C-alpha cells in the first residue's frame, strides 16, 4: 500500500447501497448484486451471541480470514456517513448522520464492536489481501449488523453487509447482501474464479454462525 489504509478512499460510489430495498432489481450500474438468507438458530441467546460475533469481525475470522484492524483516526470517523435505514415499505426509520459517536461498545469478552470508518486488512492463504472499511453499523433490538466497502488493493470494487434479524417467532436469521465487480483488468480476466470464491465464502459465512456457540 502506498499509504496507511485509513488514508485510502473506498473504490466505489454507491456507498450504503446494500441497505436499498430494491438492490436486487436495481443494483448500481455495472455491479452484480447478491442476496442470501438463512436461519442460523433460535432464541435470545443465539441472537445475542451471533450479534457479538458479527459486530466484532467474528464471522470473517470463523470463515478463514486473518484480520489486521486499524482504528479510525478522528478525521476519518468524523466524515463517516451513516445511511438511512428503511422499513419493509421503504420508509426511512433512522435519519442519516455524519456525527461521530464517542461511545465505544465492547462484547462480553472485551472485544470492541465495529464502528463506521474502521479499517481492516483481511488475508487468506496464498497471500491474497482484502482491504476494507466499515461503512455503516445497525444496532437495533431485533436487527444488528454492518457493511464494509472495498479499498484500493481489493480484488473487487463494491460493498457487502451481514445483517442479523431476531423474528417474533424467536428464529434468528442472517442475511448477506452485496454488489461487486472486478477491480482491475487482471481481476476481470479471473472473473470466473472470483465468482466461485465469492460463492464459497458466502456459504462459509452462512455456516459460521449456525454451529455451536463458543
């Protein structure tokens, strides 16, 4: 990297679009959208455990990524944009905000929760690197998760979100939404490989929170 990761800007324009209710019908131009949903368990204990895992990068670690985290300097977090949340009818329920939060939230094991503006370098075998930045965080009584966007050096351009839902019947669901495209000509040439890798890791994400609560 030419600069510290926190100095880099995300590599796409449609920031926050994973929250759009019509992402699958009208994705950002030139991007391929995905949306998958799976039940991962039942009950308050499962929801609270899964929430802590998602909001502390646990789902990525459980899926095979090694994480190097960078706290966001004030100049980054102050400029972080929290998109509007929408209900099932497309009505906004949370106002957009660029106000930083002074409150740092920790899980029961002392790991800090993700915040908009946080930066991470994800690695897998063979030296592949995936630099990303947290775009928004949702922390509601029955809906929790976050999204990150790609930074320079990532094989793809786009955004991905992991959202948990605790339904009225007690069931706990994980929804993964994303839109992406290869970042460079080199990765366009390997597009079939990227599609296979994305499908493989999406399945790992779905399985990561469905096992024993450890």
